[in-house]
């Protein structure tokens, strides 16, 4: 539901600005977290994709990150050199290569822990019912953003 489709009494008058500030803060944190461990924001994004979905071909990773073949190859090269991933033969088709995430280095979790702790404290202040609504929103909004990205 777009903010314009919601009843005006259900939202603060500056709901759009609040939401945009939130999204900007999430993006800023992603960039800062990546820099803290010597990665680019796209590198950290790719690691998150691999962590959530598991091994995939470079082509699939490129599709998920929105990168073309050349930049995807350089992305995988950087992540492999840094020890975050490895290239392996696809067990189903040895002509293909898959990108496998390796154990997450402690430095990465350490860089992300301050935000995790703060967000955990915020979530701790909600009731189970409120958390249910929040996580329903996160699930549905993630799908809406993925679909909108595909449309673009």
C-alpha cells in the first residue's frame, strides 16, 4: 500500500520523510560497515546475498546485485582475494563455477555488531504482537522492493 493510499489519520504528516531518513540511514550504515572491513558497499551486499541464499553461479550473483559480467567477475575476484568466498566447480555441471561463501571473518561481524545491538534494544521494547506486525512488514516490503527492482 502506498503512503498516499493509507488513511491520513494512520500516518504522521511527515511519514515519507521519516521513511526516507530510515532508508538513508540503512544505506549509510551499509557503506560504513563495508568501509570498516575494507570492502565496497556492493561487496558487502553480495556477501549478504550469498549468506542468505548460499552458493550460486557468478551469473546469478550478478543478476542479484544488478551487475554485468565484467563487474561481477571483479567483485568475485575481490571477495575471493579477501578470503570471503571461493570459486568451486558446480557439482552438477563441472563446466560451471559456483561462488561459495566461506566462514564470516570476525571483523565483519564486529563491524556490524553495534547496529545489531542498537536495533536489538529497540526491538526489545516492542510487544510480541508489535514485533509480529514489524516482521510481517519487513517480509512483505522486501518482496515489494524486489518486484519493483525487477520492473526497473
